[in-house]
C-alpha cells in the first residue's frame, strides 16, 4: 500500500502546525500586552499545586531513594549513616521477600485479564440506554464506593468455615460441597483474596471501559448494521479496535493497582497462612512501620517502584500503536 | 425474527440482573446483618433469610458500637478531614489546570509533564519515606500571642490532609475539561477588563461542574477510605479516622453484628453521597479525558 508521493505534487500545507494568530506567536510574545502579568498570575496559580507535589511526591521519592542506602530509623537518637547496599543484600537473601514477589506475580497474572474482562462485559451490558440503566450503573459501582477495608472485613466474615460463602456453595450443590476455611489454608487464601479484589474493583474499570465505549461513533455501528454483521462481528471489528487507547489505560491501572496489593492482606490475613499471601508492600509496611526500619522499608519500596516501572514499560511497548 | 430479538434482549437482561445480584449481595448481607443479634446472623446464614431483615430486628448493634468505639468522634474526624481535602483539592488543582490549559505561561509544558510523571509513582512506594519526611517538617502553632515552632507532623490533622491536596489525576481531569471550553470566552472577558483570576472564578469554573463532581468524588473516596496512612501517622485516639476504628472490634470477644453495624455506619454516608452525585460523575468520566 506504500504510495510514493510524486515530488512535483504541491504539498498540502499542514494546518495543524500553522502559526497561531500573530499575538500568540512565540517570537513576539514578549511584546504582547499583559505578557508579564500573565506570567506572574500564571505561575501564581500553578505554584500551590506545584509546591505541594514537590513537597509530598518528588521530595519523598528522592528521599526514599537516598534513605534506602542508609540505616535511618523512624525515631532514633543515632545520626543517619550511609551503609551502601547493605539493605539490598539483606533483602535479596530474604526468602520472605521472594515469597512476596511470587504472591504478587500470581495475584497480578490472574487479576489483570479476569478483572479487565469482567469490567468490559459489565460496561457492554450498560453501554446502551435502556429503562433502568442508571440503576444498574449505580449497583455495579456500589462495591467501588465501599472501602477496601470494609470489603475485606465483610468478606473475612463471609469466608469463615461456617460463613456465608460456604453456606451458599452447600445450598446450590444440595449439600455436596463443603467449602474450606478459605483464608486459613495456604492453597485457598490467595484465590479468596483475588475473588474479593475483583468484586470490589471491577466497577471502577467498568467506568473507564464505558468512557471508551461512549467515544466510539454511533455511525460505525449503524454502518455495520447495514452490512448485516452479527453481534460478535460488530464487537470484533468495531468495538474492539475502537477501544485501543482505553485498553492500555485499563491494563496499566489494573496492573499498578494489583502490584500494590496491601489493604486486603493487612485486614484479612496479615500475610499468612505461612506467608502464602504476603506482598511486597505488606513487607515494606511491616518492616518500616512495625519495626521502624525506615531504611529497609525504603529499599523494599525502591525495588517495588522499579518493578512497577519495568512492568508498565513492557506493557507500553506491547500495546504501542503499530503502523 | 422479532421473537428471536425479544429472547436475546431477555437474555441480556438476565445477565445484567445476575451481575447486579453478585455486586449487591455482600452489601445487602452487611446491612441486614447489622440489624440482627449474632446468634440469628449465624442461624439465618443457611437460608435466604440472610438477606432479609426478618426475625429479631433492632438497632442494638449500633448502640453497642457507640459504647465500644468513640464512633461519633471518628466520623467527625473523617468528615472534617475528607471535606477539607476535597475543598482545597478542588481549588488548588483546578487553579493549576487553569493556568496550564488556558494561559500562555512559559515553561508550562515541562511543569505539566512533571505533574503527569507523578502518576506512575504508586502511593505505597512513597508512604514510608513520607512518614520519615513529615516527621522532620516544622509545625507552627499559635499559642496565645507567641508563635511556637515544633518539629514533626506525626499525630496531627494536617498530616492527614496536606499531602493529599495536590493530585496529578485531578489536574489532568480539569485540564482535559478546560480544553473543551472555548477560549473565546476568556478573550471576551479580558476585553471586558476581567483579570485572570476573575476569568477562572466567573467564566471557567462555573462551566466545569461535571469535572468538579468527578474530582470531588475521586478525592473524597480515598480520603474517607484511607487506612494505610493514618495507621502509620496517627497515635492519639481523638485524631483517628473511621477506618482505624475497625481495630477496636477484634480486641476482645468479636461480635459480628457490631462489626457489621460499624461497617454499615461508615459505608452508608459514602453511598448516599455517591448516589447524589452519580449522574454527573458517570457522565463526566464518560465524556472527559479518560479516553486517553
């Protein structure tokens, strides 16, 4: 399909890059009336947010990087000393840390496809207007407005051996299934946490999918209907390509959220049984907060951050626009 | 042909209802159980009664919650902290987005890029260095006529508010929304002699209602739900937010009816607020920048 443009053909001027009206042009911007005042007020308006982000995102991020190579403790009379990579060598010889990595990988690999898939199904179900659409949108979103801490507490109760989940399982199977003590056994604890996490968060990604769906022009659907396509073909050739940008957004947000698994663990299992649900962030909080080892926790946080960066970079690479 | 379509629609509706049941049943179970004594909660569990407010229904659990926990104080703290965070967040972030979107400020591209870059830093990685850092920050206190300076923000209200005011995602949402408002409005206001702040307050912000609703909800939810952060920075009982109150129920004999009552108590306000804002929230997310 590559067509070589003839050199003699006059080029269409690229209007998108054409010079803006003279008063906005870069060259004489300084001479525009009110230029200095605009700079002054503009920076004044940016400053509050910029200063806060600097103080509470950039500085702690840099500090975290630095503290990881020291022996800082939260409250300590001793001066902070530089200890090189001691924290990291301790971390990389800690079997609990590898267990945490493995658990987070397990959680993420299951959560990303299942949760994004279910969220897409939910979005498709409530995309078109019908009677009661607002009711369904609200109900699907209810778990999202419920705090993860409350959700964890609630499911902690439902997952008991004599809890609601096992009673339901027993009822629908006419007494054949006797569910386990979900959170008490190493094999079922992580799957149990996965289920409740999907239940809580799918509604949020449903909204993002919905935004993408609303962005697809209705004409495309009408055109495909004229061609007599089936529902599946319509999804495959109109909807799915139209969700290109949304797809990567959903992917990245679910992945980052999954890698940072913490609240559920802290409320429900505290990493147990037998480290089967411990996570990187949970380990960082355990050492940084309970044992007050800021430096070691910073090292874990740094490793976590690098992990997030690598995973997002790989995802960006895989989902990049292919020409 | 028509019958087939009808059948298909009924099938779709069935799936919709199925998803709604799955989404709602734990919440219904929580609300209903909060009204029952413990024994009955376990008794009803094996039948459909688990989801119905039947039998010995009362607000005893709620009364017991207020006995066990300073729940009113915790609710007040959370309402205060979340409200202040939301109001300051709306102001600070929209102001920043306004300048970045509608003014010719030199260097704004770099600033905007830097702001967006903070989106990839998960809060969990910042939390621990941040605890150490806020403990080094100075704390000014006006005591009578003398200004007292002490060190450390741990165990205060502002440590629960100030770090969460500026938010890159809110700035991004406002920025996207402001881009869709015609710039000619600013020009017209400027010809009428309005200053930039007046344009922001009188022209642009009144048109940005849906963006404000979204930012309000997206700031309120994490503020109300925050758990990890207050767990680390708050010691005093009188400063604790609602989520920390959960710990009180597992100290002595656990009463699940009381746990469910407390869980309902801290969830219902949020749900009510969400339903009130629901329409503009969903619409604005669906129409604003999230298209990516």
